[in-house]
C-alpha cells in the first residue's frame, strides 16, 4: 500500500536554545502540522487503490459513519497529499483516488481519472462492499490484482477475460461481473463460456432492464454455474 510504513513518524521536539533569563516556550514536534497515517488510513487507502477510486458514500459505508464524517476524512487525506477528489460523473457522487504520493509503494500504477469508467467503478465497488464487508461472503481479489497475477503466471500479453473481481468463498472461486450496459452478444457469450470454465461459479449483477437478455444467455450455457442477479443489490437477492 502506498502509505504503508508511514503510519509511525518519529516524534522529535525542536526549538531554539533558551538564553539565560528567557522562559522556555512550548516546543513543537518535527512533524508539527503534518497528517500522520493511522492503521485505518492505510487500510482504507489500500482499498481505494485496489478499486481505482471510491465515492464518498462508499467511504462512509467502509468506516460505518455518515457521509459528513467521510467528507472530513477525505479532506484530511487531501491535506496530506494522499488523494485527489472530484465528481467524475453527473450521475454519481464525488470520488476520491490516490495521488502519486498516496500510491508511492502501491503495487498498482496511479489511476488517471476516467469519467467513462466512473459509473462502472462505482457499481463494482458497491458490489464488493456488499459482498465482502457487509455480508462477509468471502475474501475479494480486485481486478487489478487479478491482472497482475495472470500476467506473472501466463505472461504480460495474456488476453483472457478479467472479471471485475474474484470472491474466494471457502474452497470456491466466484467470478464477479457487473453489467450496466449490455455487451455485444457474441462477446458476452464468449465471456460467459470462458469464465464458467475457469471459475467454480460466476455471479452477474446487472441492471434490471438487462436481466432478460442475460438470463437467456445463461440458460444456453452448458455448465450451469452462472447466476444472474439484479443490481443494485437488495436483501431479497440473496434471500436475506
């Protein structure tokens, strides 16, 4: 993680020598005025880097607080130079993403904000927070980590499909796909075929208007391990 190792800053007091007859004022630490990273900061910033970016409401869900508290945390991170923030889509809240300083030791490159991908990133992150953090269904491997792992094992020019994430549940690997717009039928059929062979299960989360088309493709799949669910996720999706 970009800030791993910066959480503890050596505290030294600094000041001018006191002349005879002068009163000693209150001395300040060498890191006075700096923002120091806590363990919570490091974990949350690592999550941001994995997901490319997160919205303020998503940050609030991660810390279990209101959006106002998440906004204060965002402002603190920004003062430290760890993140940038802005509205990448008129259909989504403000996002935060790591700066070069925030991602200094991250295994991932600094993400350049891309408004075209903003809504998909928001949806993908909502699904992750729900499955991994709130429902505790398993451990998540982000798309960026999957890409790096496959590049090492299969070569950097590997052209296989990358799921939006992999959920590790007991001994199973579940490929997670989030669909906000329907891909070309031929392309989508190829992805379903590939992921259903590669993974134990495949979970699609799609906008309601896409469900009929996806259901039809899944029914035609010969492996029977692909499931389609509605997005945004509601309690009844998993019969909770």
